[in-house]
């Protein structure tokens, strides 16, 4: 005769032991009666508040540029920078009208016309849905990225800083600069695990009319996720594969999965 199941004690996990080093997900967090413990309820409320704050927070663009100027990397310090405006003039409009974040403001489009044309890669940074992500992660990714790009011999457009931008703004920018590829780093929609996760979106031959199927994404770039150095390595590998195979997005992912095209 088997022993009766042991009931979890108050405040103990529901019989699930989950090493916290494996996932930040709220698994096996315990209970008291039929409810969560007070500690877990407060922790959830705090994470939710931090996510809301991240979405609404203003991006300190001057502070971000000053941090780039103080970088240990001379290549990053000397990379020309250009500020552009999206069609969303403020945070409220940006959140209510995603389509405005995919457009360039008229003066920004005019400014791009006088920039050098036909570069290999254009890199864009935006606050997106988390200014914290841009401020905390983007500089670290750029530090590793520019060194690798320069080592590959690819030509770069000025570093483009665009507040209130969506991923799709890569297309009018890429078209205006006539570049072979674009990479946009921007804050991802905050979750309950972290409010400062950065995403990197690659587009091969960016131009108006591209869809999400034409892009490749490297996400969850933050202290407890994908490390900035790892993300930069993956971005460079994606660019290299796209240039070699002449593909982007889903087509590139399929091609890279084929044995003869794997980087490993």
C-alpha cells in the first residue's frame, strides 16, 4: 500500500521544485490556503508597476550620447551620430499610434538625403517600449558590434538615434540611405521578469513594404537573458549570412538551418 501524498505546507511550493537559476518565471512560488502568499502578491505588483513605468519613461538621449562619448572603445566614441525624429512627436502619440513610429518626420527624411549613400549597414537605436532597455543595454551591444563590423570591413552609416520609433522605421531609413542592411536596437515590451529587455531586429535590403517575415530578431538582451556580447555576435553572424546568401527574414532562417549553411 502506497503512502498518502504529502500536502505542501503553508507558503511552500505546490509540490514543484524549480531552480531559480533556470528561469525567472513564477513557478512553484507557494500558497497560503487557496491564494498566493503576501510576499508573492507584492512581488507581482512591484514587477507590474516597474513594467508600466518603463513604458512611460522618457529616454534621456543626452545622457545616452554622453555615455557613448565616455566609452572605452575609441571606435564607438568616434562613430558619427545623427539624431532623427519619427512621426510620433511625443510618448503619448507613440503609444496610441504605432504607425507614426514607423515613419520618419519630414525634416528627418530631408536630413538623410544629404548623408553618404550605399553603405553596408545602418544601425539605429530607439527607446521603443522601454527607455531603460535602450539606456542600459544598447551601449553595451554597440561596443561589441562596432568592433566586429569594422573587423569585417563593412561600411557603416552614422549611428542613428531615433526616439519614439517602431521596428518598421528601418525601412524608410534603409531606403533613404540605400544601405544593404539595417539593424535597429530598441526596448522590447516590458514583462514581469524585467522592464529593460532590448531587442535587435535585422532587415536585409530594407525598403518600404517589408513585413515582419522579412526580418530576423534577437530578443531578451538584458543582464539575466541574452548577454550584449552574445547578441552582437549573433547580429554579425546574421548580417554575414544575409550578405552571403542574399536573403533575409524567414528565407534566411530556413537557409541557415540547412547543413551546408550553418555557421557551426
